[in-house]
């Protein structure tokens, strides 16, 4: 293989790892059901709420 092919392969693998890491780092978001949406939702959040974090030690 040429050196450009090796360089591009390593760069593509690195980019894939970065994308997968960023997707895994996002918080889980609870999306409201279609029938529970209200008309007067806050326009900043769009009605989405971040899921609560469960601590392993029970404090939270």
C-alpha cells in the first residue's frame, strides 16, 4: 500500500472513533409523547427534558 492510503486509513479510523465518542458523551434526553405535549411549551428548550442522573451511592 502507498503511504497516502495508510495515512488516510488511520485518519478515517481516528475520525470514526471521535464521532462514536461524541455520540456516547451526549446526555440521554426524555422526549415527550405525542399525546402529552402542551401548547404552551418553553420555546428555548422545545419541551425536552434531560433525564435525571442516578448515582450509585444513592445520594441523588
